[in-house]
DNA sequence: GTCTATATCTAGATAGAC
DNA sequence: GTCTATCTAGATATAGAC
């Protein structure tokens, strides 16, 4: 088992300034979280042992228990931090603007790029996997990672009545839902090997579809 | 821990006809699979112990090992059987037909009803959870549960050129992707408590969106 | 604070009686 | 074929040295 635990890219940070005697203080905590991330992402919650986390993090088991109450505490602290510090959505932080087709394309490409990242895929899988045991973490994901995107796109649709989108919130679901499902099937569930489809095709159809009511509107206006 | 293992709704089947002496033959196998299903769906792969499966199934552990090679073998056999016998998609078995709006609505409602079932949600969660450890099971899911739906809807779109759907396959992804993502967020990830939306709103917008190119076509034709 | 060593339990898998 | 009893490894969590 213990296969030569290859050097993890552990957070090395600044090596504790002046005094060489005092052992690092907050560094251990970061090491633990980094090690826990690696192991949890690969083996899931139940499949992860504290021994392994300690080994990968390069600390002793007791050190983990001095920083976190127990395995559950370590897991929830890790996942919460990941959501808030790493995966909180950025394109939801400020109002969207720009020409509709361009904006939607940029939004879709950003979304797919972010979700297509290998670490995010593993993270997404883990949150879903533990959504029965840790429902509040799944809901935190919804609030921190997804909700702003939905709300902001809805507001964009609302502020562009010329797009003739009858139900902005529902359309927002369709937009991000299509993209998220694409990642889920292609990447998380390894569907790309058996049901290939390029991102471009999906994005093109998605944009054309979302904006098609606008075309109807224009035709109507031209009368 | 062992909390009074409340009576599971075990398969009791017919209690072995005539001869009372001979112990049931294939019954045990069904009992094992039913018990394994219950435990795996609730605790995931790593979180499930063979002891617990044996207890819930009402057989001894050794009986399990006489029917299945090991834990992996039991798990894969169970999941494969569930996909093929229980969740293989039916609305993919025969060509779709009917008036577009009606057909899509019926398709969407059937899809949401099937996926909204509590057992299916747990099953879906489990397949995703183990898609890293058992990628071939995730791919089997794609092939048996999803692919026919995609293909058949694509063919329907292709056979209805008046709908003006430029890329039937991509549109099929948008249709089922939106619905699947809805279930994922609302049910699997418990989003309905914090981001409520009725199925009707999603379906209405989805159908209007998918069919909007047809309206464009009709307006064009009317000239 | 951090480590080594250990206590207690439960895991997957097997041996042998019937 | 099925069950009871058991083996061995690895799990969470803690005790005590430094």
C-alpha cells in the first residue's frame, strides 16, 4: 500500500522568518488541509483514512486531531474552505453586461473552463457523493458556487426585455443546467469517450436557442 | 452502532413451495442483492460493510461470498442489474411521435417523474459518487439509461425539419441536460429548499425555447 | 505543539461444522 | 449451500514522551 508517497506539492509558504527554533505554527494547518484535499478528492469521505491524510500531509495523526475535532470536522472545514476560497464563482460578483450573444458565449466558455478543471471535477463529484451524508455542504455549494451565477444571469435577462425571455429565472436554469449537465456526463461520468460532442456545438446551439425569442421579437417589430 | 436493525422490507417472495426441507436456492441471491441495494444506496461503496449487508439481507456473510467473489463483485453486479433491469430507459425504445409541444411536455414530465423517485435519486448519486473508482459503471449508465433518450429525441428532431433545429444532437443535450441538472440541484443536492422552482416553470420555458426556431420558420413562411 | 506508541473496534475475507 | 466462529489488517481516536 504505502507506495513511496511521492512528494506532494505541499504548501511551503515562507519558512517561518527569523527564529529557526520555534516550529511553524499555522503551516501545519495548511499542510493538513492540503493533504486532506488530496486524499478526500481521490478516495471520498468514507474511503479516506486519517492515517493516509497524516502521511500525505507530512504530519502525525495527533497533529491533525489537535487542529480538528475529528474526521467529520476536518472534512467539513476543508470543503467549506474550498467553496469559499477557491471555487466561489466570480462571474456572479458584478452585473453582467455586453452584447447578448457575446456575453452568453463568454459566460459559457468561462463556465466550461472552470468546471472542466480536473480538480474541480473531483470536487464536484465529492460534493455530490456526500450530499446525503452532508446535505448542508451540498446546499452551501448551491449558495456559494451556483446561486450568484443564476441570479446574475436572470437579472441580465430581465434588464434586456428585447430578448423576450418570458421567464428569466427558468432560462437561467436552462442555460447553466445544459452546461453543467454536459460537464457531468462528459467529464465526471466519463461520457466523452462514448458520446463525444464538442463544447462549441453545445454552446452554439445553446446561444441560438436562448436568443431565438429575440429574433421572433425583431421579426414582429419589423411589421 | 448496531442500532436494532429495524425490519427491512426484505423480499419475502413465495416461501418455497411443496418441499419444506430443501432450502431456497435462488432466493438467497435476491435477498443479498436487495439488502446490498439498501445499504449501498444509503452508505455508498466504501461506507458499506459486508457485515451490514449480510444483516440487512438476512443471510450470513459467507453466503454472500459464495454468490459473489468479493465486495467489488457484489457492487458491480448490483449496479449493472439495477441499470439494465430497473432503470433502463423506456421512452427510448420506440421512435417518438406526436405533436411537438405535446410530445416534449410528456417526455419532460416522464423524465422528471422517473428521476424524481427517491430510490433513483440515491442510485444516481451513487453512480456519480463512484464514477472515479468505477468509471465503467458510469459509462454503462450513460449507455443504458441515457443514450437512447438522447438518440431518439435527436431522431425526432431530424424527422421534423419544420422545427428548424440546426443541431438535433446538441438540442437533445440541452433538453435532457436542463432537466437532469434540475433534478441534480433540486433533489440530489437539496437545492429545492433554498432555490425553489416548480417543474412547470422549467418545462414551459424549455419547450418554448426549444420550439422557438419553429416559430421563426412559420413567420418566415407566412410571407 | 508535535511526535511515537497504543487502545479499541470493525473491516474484508476465510475455515470448518452441518 | 448455509451458518458460526475466526484470522488479519487497518480504522478512529487517545495517552503520554519531548
